[in-house]
C-alpha cells in the first residue's frame, strides 16, 4: 500500500501528497510538527489548550492554507512524512473545510 496524505481545503483544492524518502521515527515526526506548529503561530483547536497530534496536523494545515501546499512542494512533502509517521497510519485525509481527519 502506498502511503499518502490527502489535504482538502474545498472543491478544487485537494492535494495528494505521497510519502517520499525514508520514513521518520514517530518522535522525530512529532518534533517536526511541534516546531512547525510554533513557527507558524498555530492556535490550539480545543478550548482546554490540550493539543493532540491530530490537532497539530489540522491546525497546521488550516494555518498555512492551500497556498503553502501549492507553492512549497518540499514543505508539503515534509508535512506528509511527519503526519504519516506521527499518526502511525498509511493513509491520512485532512479535511480542513470540514474540520476532520480520517484514516
């Protein structure tokens, strides 16, 4: 099975990102997501302030938006690798418009 992340922002704005290169260890992937979450000034999705790994993935996609995925292929590829490794799934769909992540 091919590993990929699908990020959907709305009709006509869907990005399918295949995992390229060697996989990451889960802790390295979570660290990359943490760094990107802070660097991009993401806000926690829960009012409690608790941020789950899936919440970081969603918040990061929401914050950087479709232009980042369309215009920065290297960053998008790292996002895919980190998401797959951190969540431990071969297929992840990030529906930004619907606010849901599915596996």
